[in-house]
């Protein structure tokens, strides 16, 4: 028993009291999990429960909360500004998802290759992904300055295009917010598509060439089918991200002009923190959560069943 | 890097790209870019330069604007008449360093906590076989459906009075640090990686009488450095990107992080564009440095999902 390092000895030592060892082994994972679970409980699940509770109450800090049933939900669903915010969110989400996917795909085709120059170019293109959204918002707000001498307008002017009002025109502001969204997300999609492209068997390209397939056919019948997994990842991420869009819009326009770019979260924010109507804001948050879960499940279903025979 | 679109520079760039390529075969990429000065390749070079400019110019405009001696409120110039540090001096007077410190405190504390919690949870979920493991992992994955935006309203209530202990975290850096510390994505990432560590190694160490804590720090962690890099860069971006959470946790502008403070600086009529640009630049640099240092980890993290599907 002097040395426990021989395999026989060690084996005997660890196996000797089976019951005690079993107990230690079954308690051990919980010792490691205790703190992470506590954090998840306090900062995720308690707020979730609190959100569900508050959504059924009129929350009054000093007078005490009053149960109102589904009144908060009917107020959200009946509020025309929430209805507008809902359609803006869907429009923006759909537009930026499709736009960023198409643009990211073309970027990937363009920048595919292993040369140092292409790698440097990809590094530059990827910058928006690592930059804080608030900073991107500030950058574009300045680029979009609608006066004649604004940055983008002076470029347009040099090309002979008249000055654009950009974010100050309620008719087009949402479009320009979407452009920033595409500019931010397309490089991320590019990286995912590039990984997908790397996984496509090169001999398929040769086979397609032997069959006399032109570029369009090669893309449609070899490249796109090979990217199914990548596209599924992109759509799932977009589904989770697009509905809770907040920072971009908040920084770029604050929901204006005239509410033309208001999205679900900016409306929720102004109800919850500016008007301090926590019950209604909670109801709006829970509806957002519900929509996110449903959308994610639908996208997962849709993209995974597409590949089934 | 590509900084000019003159045909001369583009032509000079092309042969270099060809030389570093593994092979000039047209079956190496989805589009079938060949090598040599074909018309297709010239089109590609022009497009590549245009796309790189599309992403590089906004960032360049910010950096140059921060050094512009006359930052006008309606204009951003790529070619200022005079450069100076005047904007930096005024920005410091406006307390920009305080915002920067707030950002760094939250980033440092939040990231360290996030990594520790993720390591603990991942170790427990990957190294132990216990009945509730699937349920616990499911709970952590569920937190990914509850990002800060969705539970912002109730979370602000919870942070104002923590359950049971009743501590108020608002107006302290802990109000942001603690909620961002629990991140399902990071836990999932590490769990999947640690599961792939060969069980024989861990079992051998266990037979040598290595305790659980030492097993984690001396055996599993040193083998997990690749995934620690991925988790670090993703956590960095995630925490630096926080906007709504620091905004609602703050009691006043003194508690703001740099990204949130950009909006305050902008709304101050006495503050010129240059100050906002200095702030944007300072908020940009840390993520830029982290990205350049951990670029490989970042790309690996993004593409890991795309190839598995």
C-alpha cells in the first residue's frame, strides 16, 4: 500500500468503497453546475417568470399590482403603433434576411480562394461583424446625413445622382435601415457560405464541365444543393436575430421619422422605460418571445425537411 | 491591401494572387475563376476592389474624421485639410475616458465570469454521466432563446431587487456583468468540444488519483485551448456589443458604457461630430484588435455550425 501509482493498486483503491464512490460521483457534477445554474435561474428564468406574471398585471410600484387578465395583451394587439411596429419588424427582418443571404452568397463566390490577397480582402469585408452594432449605427447615421454635403450625398453628387433624404424621409427611412442591416450581416453569411463551398466535392465541378453545364447550371445544380446546411444555419440565425432587432434602429432613427421605422423592440422600450407601463411592455416582450420560438421551430422544420427525399 | 481602383494596381495585384494559389484550375472554386488575365478575372478584380471599398471606406471615414481639425456637423471628409488631436482633447474633457473605463470594467469582469461559468457547466455536462444531463443542457440552450432584449423589461425589475437577497444592482457594473455571464452559446460550444476529448486520457488520470478539480484545471483545460479562443472572441464581441442592458441598468449618464454614451454625446448640441467620431473610434479599436488577434478562432467558431448542418 506504499505506492498507489501501479495500475492494479490504483484500480483497487478507486473501486474499493463502491457506494461511497458512487455517491461522490453523483454529487460532483452538481457541484460544478451549481453556480452556472444559479446564474441562469436568477438572470434568465426568474425574469422570464416575472415577465409572464407582469404581463397579466397592471404594475403600479406604490399602489400594488392589480390583476387585469389579458387586458395588457389586447392593448398591445389593439395598439396601432404596435401593429405598425409589427409590420416594420417583419418587413425589415424579411428584407435583411433575404438581402444579406443573396449578397453574402455573391461575396462568397467572389472571394473564394486561398491567396493572401483574397484573405486580406475577406478580413476587411468582415469588419462590420466584429464591430459593436451601436458603433455601426453611429457611422451610418453620419454617412447618411441628408444635406448636399453629406458623405454619401457628395458621392452621389459626383456620380450625377440628386441628393437623397435617406433617414429623414418617412417613405424611405425603413429601406435605408435595411441597407445597414444587409451591410452588417452579409459578411457573416459570406463566411458561412465559404465554409459550405469548401465542403463541396471538387470533382462535381469537373463532372458538370464534362456534361457541358454552363455557370448558371453549375451554380443551380451543384453549388446551391451543396450549400443546404449553410443556408439552414443562416436562416435559423436570422430568424432568432431579426425579430428582436433594437440597437440598430434605436441608434439610427430612434424609430422615427414619424414612427416610420419603429420596430417591436423600440416600441416595447418606449412603453416600458419611457412611459413606465411595465405590464403592457411585458406582454409585448412575451409575444416577441413566443414569435421567436415559433419562427425558429418553423425555420428548423422547413430547412431540415427540404433535404428529405 | 487593396486601396486603389486604378487598372495599374489591379493588374499588378493579379499575378501575385495567381502565384500563391495552390492551382490555377478552374475547378478550384464554385464560379471557376481561372488564372491569368482573362476578361472574367478582370471583372472579378474590379468587383473585389469595389466590395472591399464598400466596407473599408466607412471605417476609414470614421478614423480620419476623428483627426479632422474642422469637424463640421454635416460633413465627413476622407481628405481633410488639416489634422489635429483637438477632437480627442475635447472628448477627454467631456469624460470619454470614464465611459471607456466603464466599458472595460464590464468587459473584463463579464468575460472572465462568462468563461468560468461556461467551463464549469461544460465540464460537468461532458465528463459525467448522470440522468439529468440532457435536461440541464436543455435549460442552458433555452437561455439562448432569452437574450437580453426579450427579457429586458422584467430583467430590469429583477436587477433592481435581486430575489431573496434584495440587492439593487442598478447603477453598478455588476448589473451588466452578471447577466451576460450566463450564455448558452458559450456553454454549448465548450460542451461539444470537451465531449470530443478522448475518455481514455481522463480515465487514466482518474486512475492516477487525480481529483475532479485538478482534472479540470490540469487535464481538460489545457486540452481545450482551441475552444477557449473561440469562446473568448465570441464572448468579447457579445459583451462589447451590449447596448440595451447597460442602458436600462444605468442610473444616469455616469454609468454609461462607451457605446451607449455615443448617443448622449451626439445629442449634445455643443458637441461637434469630431467628438462622436473619437468615441466611435475608441469603441471600434478594442474589437478590431481582438478580431485581428483571434481571427482564426472567430472564423472557426462561425463555420463549425455550417459544415455540420
